[in-house]
C-alpha cells in the first residue's frame, strides 16, 4: 500500500509520525512523509521518502497566533504536497484539509491525534479547565471546541461527517484510559516513539558534565519561544541554586541563552530524549505531549510549566499520575516556586517510584505496532 503521512507541525508533531511511518514501512508499505523543510533530515535518516511542504514550519508558525488561520494559510501547500498517488492518508490537525480529499477519492483517512480531543463525559476538553460540574460540563466543552473548529476552518468539518474517519490517539491508556462513550472509530494505540539514529553520539562535553556529578535536572521548553530568554535563564539558574541541583539546559527552539553559566549548569542545543532522560533526575518542561511522554517513558518525574493550548492538561495528568508536583503556569512562575517543585521531584521517593512504575508500563507497550495493525485492518476492510 502507498500511504501518505501529512506530518504538519512542530518537532513534537512530526517525530511520532516519522516513527509510525517507519513501522508501516517495515511491514512492506510504501510511505511518504510530508513535512516542513526543517524536518527533511529527520525523515530521510529514518529511510523514508520526504516531500517538502515548501516552507519552514518554525518560522511560519511564529508569524501566527491562531492555529486555524495558520492552517488556512497553508491549505494550498498542504493539498499540493499531498498529491493523489496514495491508498490512504494519515494526518495531523494542520493537514486535515486532506480529509476532504480522501473522502472525495474514497480512500481511508486516519486522524493522528496526540491529545484526547474526542467528546466524552469522563473529562473535559484538554483546552478547558476541569470543573466539578459533572459529565454534562465535560461534554459541553467538546461541543464548544468542535463548533469553534468547524466555524474557524471549513476543511476540518470533514472530520465530523459520517462515517467518521479513524482516530489514532498516540498516547498510552495507562495515562488516559479509553472512555467507554467513544465510538468504535477511536483507538488509543500507545505512544509512537522515534528513537535516536543508531550512529548518533553524544558530545564529549555533555558526557563529561553528566559524569562529573549527580544526575542533573533537565530543563527545556521545546518549541515554546521565550520573549526574554535571558530573564528565563536567570530565573532557572536561581531556582537551581536554591534547590542545590545541577542543571542541564536544552535550548531547542526555546531560545535559552548560553552566556555566563555556572560550573554546575551545562547547555546543549539538542539531544535525543530517549538517550538523555534516563540519565537525569527529573525533567522541567512545558508539558508538550511529546516531551511529557518521553519523561514518562524514561520513568522520571516531571515539573510542568505550561505555556498554552493542551499543556495545562498534560501538567494535570502528570500531577494526577503521581509522577510530578502541581504544574506551575508560566504567569505564576518564580524562582522560589520552581526551586520547590524541583526539590520535590528529586527527593519525593513515592513520586519517583510511581514514575518508575509508569515508565515500565509504557516501555512494555508497542504503540507503533498497534497503530500499524489498525491502519492495515481499515485499509483492507
């Protein structure tokens, strides 16, 4: 089968779909990944065919504060890059315009979703706060988000037409059990982890730092751009000093500054989390679905500082699972609060035990295999 994967989004969106593409290709399918220009190396390193979307996603997303306006602005590029030479399409929300294309051509469409965005009475939409108002409130939050989606981006309406497309939720049922009121088209598969290239080697300076003392606390905020990176760096350094912990700063897209670091703090531009997280004491991050999953997989506690969108939801899930302290919203972040949370994550033995137990459960799942099996069943049915 020829399968096109529309991996449109940031690194956290793209990596799982590249991993899924690898699983499909290992089963003999021809897989083509459509993604932003900056992900060409990631895709080709996975031995997958790459089609450029024709723009740098990081730069383009920085110019938009509204996800639906951004999706609308790239629709022509998405449809052109998708083409019509496939037997099925897998896509993120930013490539959902291809759902209409799939319906027109009568081929299966798979909606790859990193968050539980399907209506249920069990919990509210990840974009709404939890309130003690029962199942009616929970369902209402999804109706509101669904209506907003349909009004804001016409192409997304195809997701809600019958028959519904297949939803592939790329997270673990150990974190979010499958709601009983979901339809048969919805599947929780487990995570789709993309492990580091086999030839990747850590920088010698990073190894030296890790070997020079106790496991550090890893701190990074993924693609969340800080307007004042120096101010954020100063706050982090103060929190590390107050908690008496070594720190490893992963700058990524977050714009953290390298200048004037003390000897107990090291900065690296990037490092594969499947290698790095098992070597640190805890992770401080923004609560993105991908980073949170990597911390859970490694069996380490998380301190979540949510910035926007679904990140508060994942912060609450970390707290609820007992694998991290209460999340600290960005607007309430202080060095003192961060220091206290770091201290808890590093020293609370019950929390560390729970993190280790959840990590073992997640490592024993095969989310890619589960997703591939579902895709094959739908295509051949």
